[in-house]
C-alpha cells in the first residue's frame, strides 16, 4: 500500500491558516481550481469537510480546529528538517552542547559565552565538563561537541583545530606573600614551596628543565589535577602555583601574579571538533561564539 501524500499537510496548513481557498492558493502558488481539488482530496482522506460555507466565507469544522496547531507544527518541523544546512533558526534551536575544557577556561570564558548564547539562542544549553586528558574519543563518538586545548600528538589526526589565543605560564601567590615583594629571581622562585598541577599531556616540564640548567630545582610539596585547585591552595597558604596566565584570568582575582624568572615558550590554545560536525550550522554558530567570547574577555587582559 502506498503511504499518504504528505504534500497534503502543507495544503491543509495553508487552508487552515488562511481560511480561504483563494488565499491558500496564493500562499502556495496554486490556482483556485487546484486548491479546490486538493481540498476535496483532504476531505476524502480525513473523512471530514474541514472547511464549510458560512455566508460568503468558509469556517473550519471542529475537527479542523482541533488539527490546526498540530498540522502547523508538523509543517514547520518539516521545513526545519529540509532547510539548507547553512541556515539555522537560532531562536527555535533546542539543543545541549557539551564543551570539554579546563576549569580555568570555563571560569574565565564561560560567563561571556553563556551570555552570548542566551541572547541569540535562548533554548540552547551549554554543559561544561572538565578536561583531564587529551584523549579525543569523545569528539569521535559524539559525546563531546567541542574541546579546547593545545594540539599535540595525542589528538586524533582527523580532528579539526582552530587557534583561539596564545597563553604562557605565570607564577601566582596570595596577596601579601613574601615573593610578591622585590625583584623575582630564579633562586627566589625555586626556593618557594610549590603546588604542582599534574595530569596527562600537561607541559610544565620545561620550567623545571630551565631551572635545572642553572642548578636549581623547585620544592614540590603537593600536587593537584587542576589549575583551580592549585590557585585555591595558594590563595590560602604560602604555596606558589604556576598556571597559564590567560586561562586563569578569572581565578586569580585578588592574588599576586608575576612573570616567571626563566624562559618558557608560549603555547596556543585551540578549539577542537570532529570533522563530521563541520557542516552542522548550529555547531558552526557555536564555534563562532566561542571565538568571539575569547576575543571579548582576553583582548584587554593585563599582564603580570
């Protein structure tokens, strides 16, 4: 058996919205006679007159009134499905995006990103999850929509990347800490009691290698798995934390920040996604908003 002619839904929607065969014909680009034939088919399919004569016009039957909103919703949903991939109705977009980032990125960039999303797509939700490694499986299987981080050899070769901003490591201590006074030297820095952030793929080794070349070494008294935890410990003690400057802009408020007394290379934070999402219009829109939020927050960020 052949299925129903779904084109009749569009015809029915036009008839119910216009309440007129002529008006519906104008909306669909059909002649009055073609619309009359379509109405006759609809009456046969539904077993209901749908529109009946009342004076010089037509009125909807109770069955037609009951169907009006559902038919219109079905038609709009169908149009949304068939809309070209480069367009998206942001106001109607109802979707949850998962972003895997460091806690510092969520704290610093997150508020600006959420505000922009709320202004442009009020039904969209952002879910931040912590980044504890560089495994790109989540991007491949669709569990993660976007990720931020430094592009390294552990990133899947198919993963797309776009640079967001450059960052560098800085030293951070609580307000009033002895290291906040006077000129910072490699020896003063090394002699401090340090909290170390350690997790897979994190490149803090260059700092210790630079100290080693001049015969110095840091004293590590505790380790944590995130920059927020490191800064929280440093804020409440005499520990020294070494964290990315721009990543932790919002987390370092009220603390003393200083440039490291050894040479370290800057590194680029990139936005990562799987190529299967390349043509997704709403995904492309979110990528643009992440870049804009980074530019807004970090453009005038002060140095240490």
